[in-house]
C-alpha cells in the first residue's frame, strides 16, 4: 500500500493530463490499483506497470468522451485544479494550464497520450507503446506530430509568477470596478475568452476575440467577490457567488487567454 500512496499523486496527474477531469482520473487510478491487487503475480516494476495501466484505461475513457465533447454546449474546458491540497500533492504546473487543455483537445487520443506521457511526464516510449498498442517508433512520431501542433497553438509563458500575479490582480480590480479602460491596459489586443457553462448556467456559446469585445463582455458579466488562487498551477481567480474559476494566460505582461469555468459539475472541489 505504501508504494501506491507514494506514486498515486503522479498517477492522478497523468490521468488528469489525458482526461481533464479529476473524478474520472481518480476512478481510473483506483481501477488500476484494483487490477494490480487481482494480478496473479506482482510485476517487478510496480510503478511502471501502474503507469502503463492508468494510461491505457485513461485512453479508453478519452476515446469514449470525444463524442460527448463534440456535443458539448459551448466551449469545453477541463475541470480546474484550484489550490491543490498539499497533503494530497496532486499539483500541476503551467504545462497543464486551462489554455493548454484547449490545444490538447485538438489532438487525436493517441497523439495526446504520446505527447502528455512523454513531454509532460517523461514516460519512455516503450512504456507508451504498451499503453497505446503501437511500436515505440510509432509513438515517437505521434509525440513529434503533437509537439509541433502544441508549439504552434499553445500560449508561451514568459513571465515570472510575481509578474503573472501582478497582471491577474490588475485584471481582478478592473473587473470588479467594471473598468473597461483598466481592462484594455492588461488585455492583449488579440486576447481570446472562453466561457464554459456546459449548458447548465449562462455563458458565451462561442469564444470571444479581441480586447474591446472581451472587455465589454467582462464588464457586463463580472461581479465583485474575486479571490486569488492557484488555477492549474498558475495565478488565477475564483469567484464564489456565482461560482466561477478564471484561468489567465499571460505573455509579455498582458493577458492573451481568459478561460472561465462556470459549469457547476466542474466546480465540485470549490464546495
């Protein structure tokens, strides 16, 4: 049991990188652990076995989830990880930001698996091959193709945590004060805003592009009550009433992406 407790946070992070859903990730990790307990022989490399099994199970879930996400109402964003519990240590860094998940959604399940396992978690290609049912060489090609796509589409983080937080604080103050001019100072001219309500609460049904349109949308919809929080490992914001989590991607001192999760089914951890 002790080895499992020690590696469980990494397994949950790995599954979350593939699925974007903490509850499903925890179910996948639990399923893998039960399979290990039922195995007739304990594998020599328990951690490697669990990594492959968790990856394979998560890939199956990801394939079945694609149709649901194609029918999703409005933009799909992952369940955010907010102020991860240090005791559980399911912590994330910017490689699994809300903005990164938007890019990962455009990859095929096999590409996403190869990229996340290798580039984010450093899993060797022979283990990835066992997870996806392909040769290590084929997995290397999948990861390379996914990497090119991510490099083209994903926002590049070039600010320190302190500068990121300063921009987030200015954004929160401008939203709370419904200050369009203040928002235009911190928003990149080509900023993109996505709002995920899942058809359950009011949200924009399509991404909003451009600083002017985004600023007007924020002024029209924002309410006081923001509090700072780590959102998927980076400074972000939480609002408790009505509940929402804001992930903010910052480049060269300005916000290039605003990702707002309002779907109550994805905000269970806030409660």
